[in-house]
């Protein structure tokens, strides 16, 4: 079931670092809304409400209902600036979306049946190289997340970026290497007598001593 989010905001008119600092002291987060063939608009949000929404994974990859004063529009989060040392949000960028225009979004990957994968049952270990991918789609086709089923993966198996299952209307955004590994099942590492490491579970060659 899809989750919907209402984001309440109010317009702001003072720009600059000093104005932003004053807003933060009042428990607000400065933000901007852009796109949709309209001029950017400066807004502010309640920090506590934003933090509560950010606890939901879906908030990052859903179409949001942004309400500013007496008007509402559909937006997505495009950038989130956090304080480097404190649990504070410093700034948010929202992008307006139109029903007939494709958007680029980062969407999380959900790995299914990891514990029941063939390779894991044989003693292997799952290595996740990517936890999210960038896609393009119309707003109506935006998935909350993408499932990657590991059940049939054996030791040595790899799922590449180009093999991630996408729903209808969803495509990978341009990537330098579509065959970058997303998830791999490695064999368990065992130490040899000389202190090195070998991967168990793979095929090896045996030699016999000749007398």
C-alpha cells in the first residue's frame, strides 16, 4: 500500500545566511521549490515535522503533497543538506513534478530472501554493492522501492545493474557502466596454512605428488 505525505510550509521572503540562521533558531528549515516551468520559490518548514517524515524510507522516493499557504502542488525531494555533526536538517530542495514530464529519482533496493538464498545455505555471504539506483519515469510510475530476489543466487552469482527488475514505465537513468555489480554471493573465506585467504565453495584443481 502506497504511503502519502503532506508537507506543510509557508513562504519566506528574506534570503541569505543571516535569515536562514534566524529561521533555524525558530525551529524552521529553509527550503526552495523549483521546476515546473515556474520561478523558484523560497519556503520554510517546521523542523520537527520534517524529521518525523524523514523517518519513513518512502518519504525520499514518493510524490509529496506540498502545501504552501492556500495552495498545493506535487513535488519530490531533490536534495537534503544535513548538519555535519548534529542531527539537524539545514536546507531542503524540492522539485515540482508534472504528470506528463519524466523525473529522475534515486530509489532504494529491497533485497528479498537473503537468508534463504542457495549460496547462503551453502555457506556463502551476500555482499551488497548498491542500496539504491537512479531511475527515470513519469510521476505516476514512480516506485517506492525496487525488489531484488536473491533466492536462486548461488555462490559466485552476481546481479548487475542492467539485471535489476524494473516495473513498466520505469527505466535506468544513464549510468557509466550498466553492468556494475549490485549484489554478489561470495564463498566463505578460509585461511590457508601460509596465512593467506581462499574462497571456499568454488571449483579448484587437485594435484597428486609423484614418487
